[in-house]
C-alpha cells in the first residue's frame, strides 16, 4: 500500500476498566507465582469449551477482593 508523503494512519485506542479487568490482571500476574502458563477465574472456567480439563488451583488472595479468589488451570486435554 502506498501513501502520500506526510499522510498518517487512522488509529483507534481503547481502554478497558472495571472490576473484571482488575481481577484478570491480578490473576495473570499470579501465573508467575503459581508456576503455570495459564490461570483463570471461576467465571472463565465455566465458559470454557469441552476441550479443556479444568484443574482447581488453591484459592488466592488478590488485592482487589476481600475474599480469596478461586482459580483454575485450564489444560487442553490433547496437548497439556
């Protein structure tokens, strides 16, 4: 694709905020502590398709919640 000199691309930026995003960020950072490549919340676990085996991990404390959060390790039944 060629553009005229000095032209610019149109760029859209989006920001997601809220409790769900904060919790997802905290859970993602826990993968390093738990030593797993993937770690998901109960809500995500419940929405996974049938190709996954769901291994329950220990509930963990996260900064944004007053109670420990249930976490799960999703594993593709044919790969992991």
